[in-house]
C-alpha cells in the first residue's frame, strides 16, 4: 500500500498546518527527496524499517535509520515530525507499572513512609537502569567535603 | 617573591600537617561512602526496606541497610575497621551509618536521577505526559506522573514523581501539573501529547485534565490509553447480556468456592482441575480464568461432583458444589466459555502487545482494526461454536434451557396471527450471540474513533513508499 506523491504533499501540508510552530514548509521538499531515496534502497532496508507484526513502515524505525545514517541535517523537518510522532504515548502502562512498585514499597509494614521519601524510593526502583549509569563520585566527594567542614567547625 | 611562591606550595605551609591529615581523612570517608552508596543503591533498585527495629551493629533486627554493611564488612577490611572504630557510638559521633545520612543520600541520589531525566527531556525538546492515579495503602491518592520522549534512538517513558492529590477535579490536577512543570523548568509549550485512562476527570471534554492542559497548549493532543480502551470495550460488552454476565459471575464463584477451603483446593488438584480468579485490573486477563475452565472442564466437574456426593461434607458445601456443577453443564454457559475463550485469547495477546513502550499509535489502531475483523469472522461461526461447546464434555446438556420449558399457547382471536417465537438455538443466536459480538464491534469502533485525528495527521508516514 503506497500513496501518490500528490497525496503525500497534501498530507504534509496538513501536518505543517497543525504543527506550524514546529515545522516549515520545507517538509514537502524534504519528503520529495526522501521518499524516492527510500524506494531506491536495497531490499533489506525494508525489513529494517518495518514493524514486525503489521508489516507497515514504522516511523520509529525510519527515525532511527535517519539518525544512524546521520541524515538528520539533510531532513530536519522530517526529523522533527517523526520525533513528535514517536513522543505520542498510546498507553499508560508505565503508570500502572509505577503502581506495582508503589505497592511493593508502601506495603503493610512500611505504611508510614513519607510522601517525599516514597517518591524518591519509587523513582530509584523504577529508573534503576538510569541509576546504574550515574557516577556517584562527584556526589560522594561533595558530600564528604560538606560533612568534614561541618565536623571541623564543631 | 620566591618565599611567597614557596609559601603557596603546600609542603612548606605552616598547616602542612593539617592539610595532609585533612586529605587522608577525605580519602578515608570517600571510600566509606562509596560502600554506603553502593548498599543504598542495591536496596533502592530492588525496592527493599532499609531500616529495622533498631540501629545497633551486631543486632539481627537492624534492618537490611545495616545488615548488608555488616555482611560486606566480613570481607572488606576497611569497612570492618570502620565498624570497630565508629559503630554504636551514639549520637554526635560521625560514622555515616545513621539513618539521617542514609536518608540524605537516598534523597541526593533520587535528585540526581531526577536531574538526569529532566535534562534528557530538555534535550529531547518534545515530550508527552502520562498521568494516572491510584489510592495507596493509607488511602491517599497517588498521582503518578510519567514523561515520554525520544532521545538517541530510544523512546523513553520515565517515572518522575508521585503527586498527592487532594482534589479530583481536572482543574485542580492541571494546576498541580503546571506547578510541577514550572518547578522542573519544563515548558508546557513543548508538550505534544497526553495520555490518561478514560476516567472523566482526566479525559472530560470541557473541564477534564486534558482540556485544561489543552488550553495552555493546543498541540498537546489527548490520546486515551489503548489498554484501558480495550478494557472498557470488554466491560461494556460483558454487561450487555445476561448470559455473559452470569457466566463471569459463575467463573468467580467457582474460584471463590474452591479457594475458600484447602480441602476443596486439594480435591481440585487431585482431579487436575484449575480455577483462576478474575483479574480486576485487566479485563483481558479474564482469558486465564476462561481458558482454565475450557481446558480443565473435566477436572472441575469431577471435583464438584465429588464434593457434592461426599457425605462427610457439610450440607451447604454439598449444596453449593452441586449447584455450581449444574450451572457449568448448562449449554448456555458452555457456549459462553467457548465464545469468550475465542474472544479473550485474541484480546489478551493484543493487549500485551500494546504495552510495549516503543509501539506507535498507528500500529495500535491497526491491531485494533484486526481485532474487529476477527470479531466479524467470528460472527459467522455460530454453529461452529455451538458444536464445540456441545463437544466440550459429554456431561454438557445438549439443548438450551428454554427448549424444555412449557410452551404457553395463546388463544387466537379472529384475524390475529401467531407471533413467530424464536426458541432454542435461534433464540440464543439472535438474542445473545449477535448482541455480544455486535456490541464488541461497535464499542471497538467507538474507541478507535478517538485516535482518528492523529492517524489522520501522521498516518501517511506508514505508506510513503
């Protein structure tokens, strides 16, 4: 299923109208260049940008492809449009996940936990992947200096 | 001048010894803190509790935090020395093992994670917001705030904080959210989407949270959560018809009956039967309960039979068992089991797929359309489903309940024709089967409608070549 160049143009114009603060009319020209370029890619390109289940072009994968090929400066408006699109959430499953963590942390035995601490602990538990990436050396250093100074002044 | 230069060199300063001591002390405490931070991180990322009933090193009740530090000290000479020299000294003595320091570090670490998230959101520029609330254990409503953004080839959905809300109105929640954004230095103008469940205080057209935020930024499109949408589709359709509502009550009753006593549960296990409770949160998880009945029908039936005929059981237990037994062998219920098994297994698989973070809306709507197609095909399969439900087990009654009912013959007046009355299979097909399937299809269409504006705007990206 593909649509004609005219239709792409019409749809792109509509997109520019909706997101007139983010997108410039250049989007139309960018698409006119990008679409034929994508068509002329080798066959394995298609499998690279397709969604596995629906076999449709996945904007997310096209976006990553543009980033990977370092072509975001060539297609700045396409880059913006795709980024806006993948930002749109479709489910609040992440919120539900946070509730599972909430139930684990604020449980029967820890019911008097303060709100601020609850947020802190939940954040650390949910974003543990981020927590692992963060270097704490600076933090530790600052902390030690702060405490030692306090101690010496006492 | 040279003297001055020399003076600036640390070695020749009058406080040379002090500086040296200070430096070695800094090093010592840094090493100790590294270990403490690692322990806190370990506990925090697993969501484990920190503190116990006391703070005495050496006591088994001192909680996970001190417990792990003690454990580490067994293998780490530095920490071991530290515990010997500093532990259990009481207030006023610095050991860095107190709850105050621990709390301070937790706070600092979570702020650091928060700052990382916020700086990522800022460099991503565009973000979407996901909000949902739940009452917690102490009956306080926790509003969970999550940001979605694209950065460096990944879509992230990051938890930012809980807000404790006093008021449920959309206006108040929007004030809270806007205040939060201001605190973090995020601009509402960069918001491009908002997702909530379909609760009216959030999704309301005029004063829901989405409408209030839209007033601030019209580009913040509202996308109802697809998972919740599927849930609502299901819930509306189940309660549309008495047979399906009864059927799900029956499933829950089966579970309640077996789970309320260990003896009954054992008998069920011996018969290789299995029952599952209906999930309250996720509708499509009822698939588990339905498939438990379909796949273990004989086991459940035999267990009920055994309990009903067991003379050592209390009378009301036997009565309950036999009435449940009589219910599950009814053709109506068997039909419902087979039908809902067919529907729910597809719904459940789709629902799980829709929870992937990197999924986009068009694929989601296409998946939902494919469910509609599936339902449409199912609509033509009445006789097949009927056949399968009759074949579910030999004990299934082979006729619908109303067939054996006494027929009331109406005396006809002149010129009046006898009304055509449906019965048995036809009646069930028209009044139950079609009603359920059609309601499902209609509800699906209604929910998909909510995404039409976005698929209209962005949909062409899927078909550009």
